[in-house]
């Protein structure tokens, strides 16, 4: 089981798009130096978040590892069931990725 968490990150600051526009460099510095994310809203709706690039890359790796483990588990289950017409792990990954696009 994979547990995805945001480590040692401060509570996010919530700002509107208009507010962020006026001090984007500060928002980026805050994310990087203080590890404080900024949630950006537009018309009161949360639209995006600014986080440090290293944290983004770490979370991306966790998500990719979880996806790979899930695909491996599906492939193992299909293999153990001996189903005709089953597909390889690579074929399954390609099908799932094409569904996302």
C-alpha cells in the first residue's frame, strides 16, 4: 500500500488569481523556501496550487510507482486466472494511458 502525503509542508495560503498576479515571484519563493503551497482561486473556486518543484517531482514519482504496482497486480491476477485474450503489462499501460488522453 502506498501512502501519499505532503511532508513537512505548511498549511496552504489561499489567494485569488488577481492577488497572485501582483506578486507571483513571492508566491514561488514562498513555495520553494518556506515549503508553503499557495492555492489559487478564480471566482471563488480553487483552480490550481503552486508548490515547490522538488515536492511536485516527489509526488509524481509516488503516483507513478503506485500506478506501476497497480498494473503489476492486475497483470498478476489476470495471469493467475489464465484468461484467454489477456494483455501484457505494456499493452495494459498503453490502454490506460490512452483512456486518460
